C-alpha cells in the first residue's frame, strides 16, 4: 500500500468526520431558519449571500496561489500569507465601495433592507476568511482546515439565531454570518504562518498562478450560485428559498470530496515537483470522493417529497423536484473536483479556467432557455448538462497528462450499492408516515446500512476501513 495514499486517506477520514459534524450543524440551522423565516425571507437571504459569494470568491484565488507555492516550496510561507492578507484588505475596501454604489439595486433585487451594507460586510468577512482558509491545506493537512470550518459553522449558527431574534429575517441571518466569520479569521492566521511583508519575487510567483486561480475561482463560484441568481431574476424569492432548501439537503453528498480535493492538489503538486508518479493519488481520490453522493442520489430519487416534508414542512413542498436534479449534480461535482484539483497540482490551472468559463456560459444559456421551456426545474437540468460536459472534458485532458489513469473499480461497487439502496428505500418508505422525522430517520438508516453492507463485500473497501482505523 502506498504510504502517501494511506496518509491521505487518514487525513480525508478525519476531515470527513468533521464535515459530517459541519453538515449536521448546517442542516439543523437550515431547517430552523427556513421554518422561522418562510420561503420568501429565506430566499431573499440566500440571494444576498449568493451575490456576496460570487463577488468575493476571486479573492480566494490569491489564497489558492499561496497554497500552491507553499506546497511546492517556491515562496516563504509567511510572505505568502502576508500577500493573502493584503489582498483581503484591499478587496474589503472594494466591497464596501461596491455595496454603497449598488445599494438601491441590491435592495430591489434581493428584497432585503440596507442590502448594500450587508453585502459589504459579507463580502469583506467571507473574502478574508475563505482566502486564508485555502492556505491552511498547503501541507496536506486537510483535516485541520475542516476542523476550523466546523468551529466557524457552530459559532455562525449561534450568532445567526441571535441575529434573527434581534433583527429578524434576512438582516439577522447576514449579521450572524458576518459576526461568526470575523471571529473565525483568527483560526487560519494562527495555523499557517505569521504574516510577513512579501518581496517582489514572491508577488511575481504568486501572480503567475493567481492570474488563473482568480478567474477560475470567480467563474466556479458564479457557476455554483448561478441557479439562485437566475431564479431570483426569472422567478420569485420564494422559489429561490425552496431551491436553497433542496441544495442544503443535497450538500452532504460532498462531505468527502472537499477534503479529498484539497489533499489531492497538495500531494500532486509535491509529487509532480519531484517527478514522482501521481496516478495513484488521483485514482484513490476518484475512487472515494463519491462514496456519499451515490447513496444520497439513490435515497432522494426514491422518496424526494418525504425528505422535504419531514424536515421543512409543507411550505417547502415545491423543493422536491429541485432535490433530485441537485443530487445528480452533486454526484457529478464529487468527481469533477478531484479532477480539477489534480490539474491544478500539475500546474495546469489554465485548463480548469477554460473549461469552467465555457461550461458556465453553456449553463447560463441552457438555463434561461430551459426555464421558459419547462419552468424553474429546467435551470437545474441545464446545470446537470453543463457539469457533465465539464467532467467529460476535464477527465479527457487529465488522462493526456497522467499515464495509466484508469476508472477506479470502487465506483462500480458504489453504483451497485446505490441501486440496492434505491430499491430498499422505494420499498420501505411507502409503509411509513410521510411527514414524520422519525420515519425519515428509519428509512435513511436502513438505506445507509444496506449501502455500507454492499461496500463491505469488497476486500478493497475493508482495506480502506482498516487504513482509517487510526483516525
């Protein structure tokens, strides 16, 4: 067994446990706030948050460049962190100006009072935290980043609860997220290196990578949020609220892939610099990044309305059609992210940028057309088509750079487990009450047990479990 691959599995295993906790906290917060605010106000907050994320995500491209250069030993860590902090400060000023100038438009589009102020605060806090958080995985310690993200999520949900109680609605949600994020900035600052003033050589080295990473991060984040923006533009805030609920419900599918992709980029970068083979690391990541996405898709495809009604109530029943499409999308993303991370580790961020720009444009064009042809769910169908194109093209390019990169056998076993899970849930779900949380827990537990049982039939899966035992 490759020692580096085993180490990556253990790091990812710890990170996945933290991600599960993050997901539990996040889902609890989503259910609480969605029920408290209702589809309209919840959708308004989701729109405001999406716009802030779209505009600030380019800042984290500098953090990604710093991570790449630190993991490759190309620049002093302190200077890389210093450059990231400087970029975050400049971006915060720009975000404040943008929020002030666009306040009237933001209020009209989102329906949130003083939207320009909340946009500026979210832009500044999220941009600083997310760019510094990216740097934390430069040494391959993906579990450390995820643990700090867990702390961030817990304090954010608590502050959002207070914000909603004091300010109400979307404003309280935005205030809580801003406060929780500002408090969390201390974690990455302490974990990486003491910020230092960057030399010109460091800035030049970072820019050579960041010029692609900034565009790619901005494009990918816009792509991730474009459905919300399109629905906010073409439909109503209530529809965006129901879409957000479906997205939150499908997000556990990516618990593993976030940690996997972060570790892949660092390890591929390190091995590529030393002229070592990288196929094993990439294959191992692809083999396990969809391990949760497959059963999630199987379960929601078998009983989508049951999941929505039990957790969010009848006001969000319209989220069920979105849920199935988003589960398919998350499955595609679970394979796409390791491919993108591997290409970045091989110093080909330009490929990721080009693919992302083309497929994003395809998504928007198809999304608008599909909305008028089939209604709001057509936007999700367009995203599935565009993400499928990205994965197919990205995998094709990656295989031209990496020898002996084959489709992992584990994916076939996961597909079998997904089929069995679907059949189990489809048979058992009609026998239990539709709106009961307890019934949902029983169905989910049974489906999960069947899926795990199928996976454990494979000696390779049992070997992975043994590798994860020390975590």
